[in-house]
């Protein structure tokens, strides 16, 4: 934040050079959600927070600190019928994956229009609620999403041989992690894109997907892979910790006796703590029925506290 503040204040600002320049920290979130218990009705919201606000204020639902930017559409249910109408055959799995990725980046292309690019580069003068006129420069600071959405954003292969969006090495070579985005890499993608869509060369080893966010931020010497932050909700609480908890339950089942019942009793006897920090557990915690992410977080916190006291 300090580096971005020094950068924007080092620019020339004519003719309103007497205005103070500040950075609007844009923190992006994207998460698809299921709207009903039954059926396939879902929504894919894309929303944003301002990092300039206090994290305690952003954490309050009543503060309305989040801003809905867009709702990402999905491919229509009759996509295969439309595809067969054009090409006289059903689309392959690779074509369907490419269309999903291309649709996602097409939405980003609409968001990052010329007006936003001008504001990102030259700033925008706003008379704010504090009755002070500021020269504001919007900057992307973070992008939080779960793994499937990081695959769409980063243009990587789902469950591929690489470790994360910042790597172009095999999982066994963790010490070689990291690669900067470059103009040469984008030129290589553009050539592959022309071979596929202009000359019909479909037999390529990689998917030549144009990444809109990469093309936009590279003009400002920003590596968009560094925006992808760790998602503790999906990657740890609903990922690693959930798997560990299930494994611990299997161990208790293998030992026999009333160990599972004792575990449920101990969790049930835990009182609530704080305002939403630890809530009341269900009678049968080991069943893990209809648990949300905060339920697994509470299970972990109680487990850690119990181990520290022993």
C-alpha cells in the first residue's frame, strides 16, 4: 500500500496538481454458491471490497462494505444443441472447457473497459463524502477465489501436474516455483490463438486462452498471479482440516468402544464464546450433517484449545 501511494504521488498531475493523490485498494472476491437445497439453481457473484476501510468494518454484514460488481453467467443448458447446429457434432470435453474459460474472461473484458483503464492509469477526481476532493487511483491488491475459479482466472489445468497458478514446474520440483508474466509469453499465446481460430490447427498440446486480466495488468508492470491470495475457507477449513477430521473419526471408529460418543459429548459440552466466535455444537458433531465452513472452523478452534490445555 505504501509502495503504491509513493508511486501515484510521483506522477505528474496537471492541471489539478494541488490535489492529494490516494490509492483505492480493490480487493476482489468470487465464489459460486448454490441457492437451494434441491435442484440446480445457483448464482456466481463477483464482488469487491475497498482495502482502505478497516477490516473490522468490512467484516460486519450490517456495514454493507461489499459491492456487487457483476454476476458471472454460465453456458446455457442447450449449449450442446447450439454447437451441433453449427458443427454437426457434439462438442468434446476440451472444447466445452475452453468455452467456459473464454466466457469467464469475456466478462472480465467487459468490466475492464476503456473508461476503467483510463481511471486505472490516469486516476479519477472525486469529491468524496468528507467534503474533500481527492485524486483517486484504483489499484488491484488481491483476488480471492476457490481452486476451480483460480483455474479459470489463471488459465491453468484443473488438477494438473503444476502446483499453483504461480508455478510452471512439476509438483516434485517445489524449489523451482514462480514465474513472472511477460510480453513474450502473451505473444506465444497470441500465435497459438491464431493457429487455432484462424488456421484451424486444433492439435495443440496447450489451450491458447487469452487472459484478459493478464493483458490488462501487464501494461502497468503488475504480475496478476501475485493477486491470487490463499483462500483459508476452501483450501484449509473445507479442505485440509475437513480431511484430517474425517481421518481422526476413522481412527476412533477403528479403536472401537464409545470413543465417538465421548467425542460428541465433549463437543456438545462446549459453551458458546464471544459474538459468533464459537457457536453451540450439534448433538452429533461426528456425523457432520449440513455443516458450513464456520462449523469446521469452530471444530478446529476447540480441538486446538483442548490440545494446548493438556
